[in-house]
C-alpha cells in the first residue's frame, strides 16, 4: 500500500489539488447541454413510438388480430 493509504491528510491534499485542475462548465454550457440531451431524448421517444406502431401494425396484419 502507498503512503496515501497511511496518511489521510496527504490524500485530502492530493484530492483538492486534482479538483482544482478540473475545468468546470459554465452555467450557459450546462443549460445548453441539458437542453440538447432533453431534445435528443424526446426525439428518441418519438422514433421508438413510431417504430413500435409500425411493428404493431405489421404483427396485427400478419396474424390477423384486431387488437
């Protein structure tokens, strides 16, 4: 085991040092990215709904069920 395992204070200092190096996104970047994720999720929802309806129509036509 390394010296970090034996020295919690050193571990905390190293963690703080690494966190300081992180480039955090701005509020605008976060909002834009969130909006894009929600838009893509909505598009995927519509796509899968349409595919499900088409497959359902095909199955009903194939098996002749009225459900």
